C-alpha cells in the first residue's frame, strides 16, 4: 500500500468516527429530554347543540305508476309517450288496434239483445199468470164474503127461533094445570121444550156450518194469495239473471275497447317506455307492487295495472309495463341509517340534503325535508346493520334528477342554551360519568349526567354550572401547536377533539 493511499484511508476513517459520535450525542440528548405536560382548562358555557344522523341514498319519486294495456290485445298502432315527457292525467299515451276488442263487444251486444228478447217474452207470460192469479184471489175473497153473509143470516135466524122457544117455555110454565085434567089435555110446557130442543139443534148445526165454511174460504184465499205471490216473483225474475250477466259482459267489453286508447292515470314524468309501434301486446292479470308505487288504471275505463317496477325497453310484452310515469313533483330518498341513529329518529323530524353531483350555491336556501317512515326490519351488510328510512324532499333544486346521489342529515335532537363541555373532558367508568372541575386551583372529580353529543361537544344536564372551570386531558407541549388557554371560554366554537356522528349548530345557527 502506497503512502498516498494510506493517508486517504486514515482521513475517511476519521470522518466516519466523527459522524457516528455526533449521531450518538444527538440521540442521547433527544432521549433524555421529557417535555413538560401542559395543563388545559375550559370554561363551561351555554350554546345551542344539535345531534344529527347522516346517511346517503338516491333520489326517487314518492309514487311511480306502471301502465299496462291489460285487457286490450292487439298490435300497438302508435306511441305518443316519450322519455322525459311531462304528462297530465288523461293525456293519451298510446293506442292499440281495437279490432279484437270491438269484435268481442259486438258478440256480447248480440247476446244481450237475444236474452233481452227472451226475457221480454217471459215477462209477458208471467204478467198473464199474475193477472189470472190476481183474479182468482179476488174471486176467493168475494166468495168468502158471500158465504160469511149467508152463514151469519142462518145462524141469526136459528138464534131467534131458540130465543122464541125459551120465551114460550117460560110462558107455558106460568099456565096452571087444569084439575081434573081433560082427557085430551096436552102439557104446554113439554110441547114448548120439545120445540126448543129442535131449534137448539138447528142453531148448533148452523154454527158448525158457518165455522166450516169460514175455514174453507180462508184456505181458498190463502191459496190464491200464495199463487199470486209466486206469479209476481216469476214475473220479477223472468229473464233477469241472463240479462244481467249479458249486460255485465257488454260493459266489460266496452271497458276493454276503451283500454285500447291508453291515457295517463296520473300527472308526472314519463320515465320508461317499453311500447313500440307494431309490437303485439296481450291481456295480463292485474298486478301492483313496489314499496313506493301506487296502483292505477291505464286508459279511460281500462283496468290496467300499475307497479313501481321499471319496464325494459323494446317491444311490449304482456307481463311488462308499457309506460312508466313517475311523480317527479314529489321526491324522496330512501337511505340506510345505522341502528344507533334509528333509535333516536321518528317521523316528521327535519332533514337537510346535499347532492354531490350538483354545484352548491352558497346564497341558495338549503334543501330540506322530513322523515316520512322508518322501516321495522333491518338489512345487514358486512356485519353493519342499517334500517331504511324514507325522507321526503320539500324543495328539490333545479336540475335534480332521479337516481342522483344524496347526502342526508337528520336532526334527531336539539337543545338551546345548553351547558356544553368538550367530550374529551368527560371520563366514563361503567355507568358513571365525571368531569374534573378546578376548585381553588385543585382538580376535583364531579359526577355529571349528559345529553346530546355532537362535533366533539357534549351537553351536561346536571353537575356543572355556567362559568365552572373544567380540566382537559394534558397533552405534550411538542404536540400542542397552538396556545394553551387557562380559563378560556368554550361554547361558540369549542375546544377539544373526539369524533361524534352528526353535527352541531352553534349560537342558535
């Protein structure tokens, strides 16, 4: 090794040793320095605080109506509805070839004419039967009246004879018996009593005959009355059932014919059109479904079905909706809120919306709404439980479209002039919550009860008073990049950390 190389190597070694020594000294100095902990306090003050639950969802109409032709089958002749079109109730949507429906109506009308003619003949015959039965009843009633008069006269005459006989017996009993009796003498009392017996027998016979005749006449009147009632019932129902059924068929076919010209059952925006001119559509059973949809008929007099399901594009099929109409004037968002949020939510609570896809105008009024309903069943995704909550939009901004994302903030609780402290000042042990309050410069634990928590602040219901000095947890001065207040105020902006769901409103904001 040359002397020049040796000198270079010795120089490099000295530099390396110097650098190592410097690093060791620096590390030792840094490790031996312990910054003093800074004591922080805050003054308990009053402020307005709100608890807010947040979630996201997509804009949807409150009601969606899917219109089907249902009972009109045939080729679609024309389609007036277009995507995005604003329609009113009764506005034409499309027309279907009415040939099949018209043929069915013609057949039904012919059947109605036939059964109506038959019914008319039956009614004429039944009317004759009613007249005959009615005359029979009149005859029976007249015969009963004549018999009653005759029998009453016979009984009355027999009764008079008996009365006369009783008087004769009485008179005969007052006549003295001659003594001695003549050979040809006849006892007048015996003679009068014999005549009385004969006349009493005749009276009994007349009374029995009267009762028998009354019974016979009553039966004849009752029989005639029954016959008249049967004839009247037959006349009333003569051909009626058949005519009613035939008329119902005609009415149904008329409605089916009207259904060939579909009109909008509601006002709204056309959000789907699956009908195309030339496609064949057929009848299908009425159906309605969907959590936010309302069933409605399509077309004048049509028994079309409606549901909230969107129809696919292309030709019309019997099982799909031909036109979907959404009520874009009344919008809502269904969002999944956490189970902890739902416990404090209820209908009619106020909500505020933001829409990531829309530019926000700072001068515009906030978009607000209300909680409409809260689902009773939850959905779980990756272990996270949420409940669908429906929130209406009161003042949707211009340009808002169906399906756009929306962020919702629902105010679940508010308190004005509430005593608030930083949430990190509260220590929780089991069910007990405490705050260190400076009394004569000494931190003293005080038990408190709390209310609303939001944005790192917590409402204190009991245990503290406005103006109390509350101690905050100490932090290293190397981590405290701002000034450390001692006895500083808290309320309008707050001091402290921690993250709470929702937000807070300050100073009544």
